[in-house]
């Protein structure tokens, strides 16, 4: 944070992935108006497609989505500059998501191409050590083009210390794991959640109460509501991710900070759908255009929503109405090359 402004980091696809970014971009955010001012590339690293912060240290982590996957760690300076701390091989192809354990002791990476989940221990400075585990998922799904094998797409640690959830698009599954603290190895917890065939689960969002979550299906354009129970997620309801006609390919999903609304990015139709969460099933209350056709990721604060449109080379800023939950565009789109992740 600098003065009254906050520094945001933006990941993107570089030439290695046919993108136009040069690496990780920093931007200054005005928390009052929501305005975003790019400061330029602060780390020239290949295809940093997803970013995460350490919960207690000024350290940022990025996957390098390459055929031989890497994860990079950086120390974050007061002005948003990044100093390299280390690079580790993820053990699989095209890592696309990562998350830090709530206690800051481990880093988890989802290898999309490798269909695997990697674990790294973090030292007192937040630097990743040698990989402590690599769990490979097996199987395939109903779609012969997208589900020919496992494709781990997201890893979600439980803030309350429960099982880690690993979302696999290729096998229509959400796997549960317990972390063995002494060894840094993952212990599978049965049963795994199997979604309907052809769902292609991509990302999930947990409710602040810790008892519910919502899963988006990239391939079938759905949002599924689950209760999180000791036996695993239990399906409550399933709805369409968009009310629009045309190609719908959900991307990011997030619950608003007060837990009243769910937000879903829809590529193809180029929207963010807003669902009320006060009923048994998510209820679509609004769907807003994002200014481009490929909203790959978004980040949500109490008052603002930042949508990264990968193919339109822009970040769109929205003001979120606290009462209705509906975002309204603010100002002009912010030009950023091939953005794939906004990290507040």
C-alpha cells in the first residue's frame, strides 16, 4: 500500500502462451473511487497466469503456465515492485492455479496439463522449498476433447482447517485431501465428489460461514450449490450460470464479503452474473456486460469489482451496490495486455 492507494498485481499470458503480456503488472488502486492506474511490468516472468499472496508476509506467488510448469515467488516492495525469491518446478504441465495454506506454511499448485496437485513447504520468509508431494489424478470425463484425462484446475484450502478441495475439470470431480503437517504430504479423504458427466468443474467459492460452497461448470455452463459436510460436499441445487443466449463458459466465481451474493464470470457472452443466496437455490438477480467477450477472472472488494478480460486486453472496474449487489461500470476500461488474474 502506498499512501491512500493500494497496489494491485495483474497476471497474464506472455508470448510463451501466445499472449501479449510481458509478465506481472502492478497497478495503483484508489480505494474510494476504485480507479486503477497501471504502473508497468514489475516482474518479467513467463505466463504468470494466476497469482496469490502469503497471508502474513509481503510475498507474492505466481504459477508459470508452461509445458514444464514452474512456480515463482517474489518479495513485494512498498511500491508494488517485485524481487525474485525463488523458482520451483511444479512437477506437471501448465499449472493454472495456486493457493497458500491459511497458516502460511505450505503452498499448493494445480497442474492443469499434468492433472496433478503439488505441495511445497514455505520457510519463515515465505520461500518455497523442495516439493513435498505430487498427487496425480487418474481418469477422464465425457467430453473427448476437454476431458481426455485429468485436468486439475483449482485448489482450495479450508480457512477453518478442514480438508483441502481440489477441483478437476477432466475427471468431473472434486477431491478432498488432508495435509500431513510433518511430511507435507496429502492424504486422500474419501469419498470424492463426482459431478454430473460433462460438467467440467473449474472453480469453487466458499461461503464465509464455512458451511456452503458453489462450483461452476466450465463445460456445461452451470452453478451448483453444495453443503459442506464431514462426509463431503452435498448437492443442494443446480442452476444455469447465465441467463443469456449464446456460448457460456464460466470462469471465476466468488461470494461477496457479506455472504449475500454470488458472482460468476461468463466467457463467450461476456458477463458477470449476480445471484442472491438467501434461498435454497442461487437466484439470478442481474447480469452485467463486462466490456469484452472473455472475462477470465475477477477480484471483488467490498465496494468494487475488477474484471480481467483476457482477449480484449482490458480490466473493467465496477462499483458494487451494497444493497442490491449489482455492479455498475466506473470510468473507462483500463488497458492491460492479456490479463488473466487480478490480485488485490
